[in-house]
C-alpha cells in the first residue's frame, strides 16, 4: 500500500466525541498512560501466547518490553511495544470501528451522568483516551503477520488518515503530539509518578526514556561505549538539501550535507515495574521478609505491618491479593487505610467501597480481581450480586484469619489486640456475619491485665455480679473506684477506646441479659455493709440538708451508705444511662453547656462509716463545715471526671486554705 493514502471518516453517530471525553475525564487526565501502556502489554502478552501455541516464531534474542519515550522539546510522548502489531485491516477494525462503537455506547449510557468513572478503558475506549492530552495521535504499527507497516493519524476530529509507515520491527508505536495545555506530561518526574501509580505491577517490563537527555553523536559502535549503563540508539539523519536553479534556469535540488548515520547515547533505563507482584505468587513461595518489603514499597509506610492475609482464590471467581493489618493507634492518628484494586495487574482505583467492605478500609492492601465487571458504573456495582460476593468473601477471609489466630496463636493475638481491636469492633458493628464469626475472639483486658472474652468475663464474676461487666475508661481518673473493686476482689475490664462506648451498646443489643456498667456507676452491694431499713434515714436527711446548703445545690441527689472501706468519705456515682447520654452529647458537641443537664443522674454517696462525715453530721453548725462539704464534694468529683477550670481554681485555693489552717 506504499502509495495509497487513505482518508476516512470514523464511523460514529455523534459529531465529535472528544470534547465530551475530555470533559468527562478531566479529573483523571493521567489515565491515558494506563490505557496505552496496558494496550502495549496486552499486545505483547498476545504475541507470547501466539508463540506458545506455535502461531508465531519468536526470534531467539527477543526482549519483550514497553518503552515510554518523552520529549519536552518535541512535545511528544511515545509508547512503543514489540507486541503483535496490527495490519491495515485490523487498524480499521479495532481503531476506526470498534473503539468508536465503544465510544457511542459510552455516550449512550452515560450521557446524563456528571461524574467521571473508571470506565473509559472498559468500553473499548482506552485508546482514545490519548486525545485527552493530544492534538494529534499517530500509530505506526507492523503486524507479526508480516504485512506492510501502517501509519495512522488523527487530530481528534472524526477524520483520520492512513498511509504506509516506515516502521520495520514488529510491534506498535503510538505517538502523542501533546496539546499545549498538557506539556507537563512530557516532564520526566510527572510521567514517572503516573507510571508508578498505574503501571507498577503490569506484567511486561516497562522503561521510561527522556529523549531530551540523550547525547547526540555521530554513529558509534556498541563496543565503543564502555559504560554498561549506556544505551545506543542509531538512526539516519536525512540529507540536507537546497533548491537551486541550474544554468538553464531549471529548478534543481542540491545536496548540502549527505545523509548520515547518527546515534544517541542514553542512560540505560531501569525497569519501572515489578512484573511478578507478590500477590500473584503462591503463599508458600513468600517469606515474611517478602511481605514486609512489599508493604513498605507499595504503601511507603516504614512501620512494620502487624500481620497479613494472602488471598488466593480461583473458584468460583478469580481473586488474589494481600491485606495488611497496619500498626495504627487510633487515639493519636486518624487511621486511614488504602486498598488498591487491580484488574490483571493494571491499577484501577484506590478504595472502591463497593468491592471492599467499609470497615476493611482501615487496612492496607492490594486486591487483583480480573473478573470484576468494571464496565459498569459504580452505582451499578453497588447492586451487583457478584461484587457483593467478592466483598463477602474478603470479609469471611479476614474473620477466618483473626479467629484462627485467636484459637491457635493466642499469644500474638493478645499482643496485637491493642492495635487491631478498634478495627474488629468497627467490623462487628458494621457486619453481622463478621460479628458472629468474631464474637468469641473479642477480648477484654481486666484489672490484672489478663485478656478474657465475654463469656470468660461473665463466668469469672458470676457469683458477685451476674451478667454485669464493670469497666473503667480511665485508669488514673477512676483509680479510687478501681481500688475499691480490688479490695473487694471484684473485677472490671479496661475499655479506653473511643469505639468502646458504641461497641458495648452493640454487644448489649446482641446479648439481651448482659449489661455493661462503668466502674463508678452504681455502688455494688459488695462495698456496702448491710443496714436495717430506715437505719440511716435520719442521718441521710441531716447530711443532705447540710451539704445542699453548703454547696448551694438544691437538687443534688444525696445518699448515705455504710461503706466497708471507712477511709473513703464520699463518692459520686452516675447512672450508666445518664453517662452514656452525656457522652453522646459530648460526641456530637452538643455538650457545650452540659451544666444545663448538670447533675442529672448523678448521686453523691456519703459514707456513714467515715470519720469526717460523722464529724460533719455532728457539727453541722461549726464554722468550717461548709469548707469540708465543698472539699469533699470536689474530691468525689475528681475521682469521676476532671474538674471544670473554675472548679479547679476554687479547689486549689481551698486546699491551700486548709493547709494554712492546719499550720496554725
Ligand atoms: P481495549 O483495550 O479495551 O480492547 P482499546 O481502545 O484500548 O480497547 O484498544 C482497542 C483495540 O486496539 C485493542 O483491543 C487492540 O486490538 C488494538 N490495539 C490497541 N493498542 C494496541 C497495540 N499497542 N498493539 C496492538 N493492538 C493494539
Ligand atoms: Mg485497552
């Protein structure tokens, strides 16, 4: 077809789809790289298969690779592969027709949708994403079938040109002549970033070459360049000619400089990608070191992961991946995981929540699912039964791993518990199936630092407080109560994570007769001496009056008990329900003025066995009584929650005054 020049119209109903593609893909401009490089990889994979089945005889020294060549000077990006190439008919079929029918489907289905989806590549539109950044796009391709090479070019309208190409090698070269607005893509660092993002694990070696950096020389022989990290590329520089007139006045062409062989010497590029990412290997082939190294490389997280799960499934669908449990400390940093989704080693997107259950988003990992129907929009993914199955499978695997570890490697499980518990608790609240699998492996750390699950907790305290689990949220603040518990041989568990409050409500809803109560909730009967009815009634009335007056709190609840420990004068208790209510309001920051609800559900418990309390009762008119009352009340408050600033100021002033009094 050497001199046949073909000029055609792209078969498409819509006048010009490119402005629309451009507009849609605005946010994801860089995906053209993914599309073109993955096409190049596909072309090589196909040729390798053909060679395997004997349809193609590959040269002995074949070196399959994809080259991305950029030049800021020329404003070009080239994607070159030595894959199977295309014949003229194939260019016609795959580029001129198929891709455009894909484009019209695309338009048809998504014309009303505003957001750009990760679908362009899955509509056979991949190749045309080149126009997102280019004024004109050229293809030079030579098929393994041995026909003449073809040159195709198109300026983003609906017309194209096809002529002969001087390409000699089998394979395809795509040239993007960048649009003025998109010259940044010819920048080495920019393009390297994009290649890292999308192509890090593609299955064919990928190299990046900055053509501007090549050193231009006259032809040199390979062996004359000593450094092995240098690469020589020879080409023929056309002769320089000039138009002149001969002695008869006829025009003639004069050669000023003859054509000559030239070469550029480039730094030998290094392979950018890992063609056998760890997830494609069998778990038996991977060492702990491999997993850790992969983690650091992919997530740039230099803290070691705690442990990981290698997913490897062929049936009923194909899914491979590695999920890492990172070391997180929810209290100090916001935990944000990343799950990277791949389709046959081609990066698709981060954190597609339709595929990965939301609570697993705290993990870091890679998932490769070639069967994933990504040719639909995200809203369709949500309702896709297959996607739901994938998500369920992942959840199940995670639960199996964790509950298995609880059963067979309890020591490590306990060691990791502090890091992983927020994640597990969150998962339990989000997913009933996960809860069912995990419920016996949820641990509660008791006052002795021992880890128990719920049934063990209940069992241990069956005699003393059946079906109630006492818990402390702050070991320092609540130390007075903790000591009381210890003295009486009672147990409580430590629940100091933000997620624990909603989580215990969840556990209560799942276990109807189980109740959680904070350690300062209600005085357990064990702390009190038994008293006859009405024995303390008179005392209570009298003390109540004195305290209310001294504290100027008319509606304070006051109770008098005989506590076994006579060293404690007073304690404040708050009903579990009121406290949860207050916490909730704080959380939704409605609590600016909690004083409005102040004291609701709060009780000041005075200990009739305590000397000071007895003194107050007997000397209610004495000069210092209101000072004692205030001090006792503040001390009781302190054991329960921090004082407000103004309360604290008064408390300190009063304490100093008391010491001065003692010093007199
Ligand atoms: P898809 O990759 O989804 O098929 P594309 O628009 O990316 O859609 O490509 C359309 C077709 O063009 C491909 O299926 C392939 O047949 C052909 N093609 C694209 N790039 C190349 C290439 N580098 N080498 C050989 N064929 C190619
Ligand atoms: Mg493609």
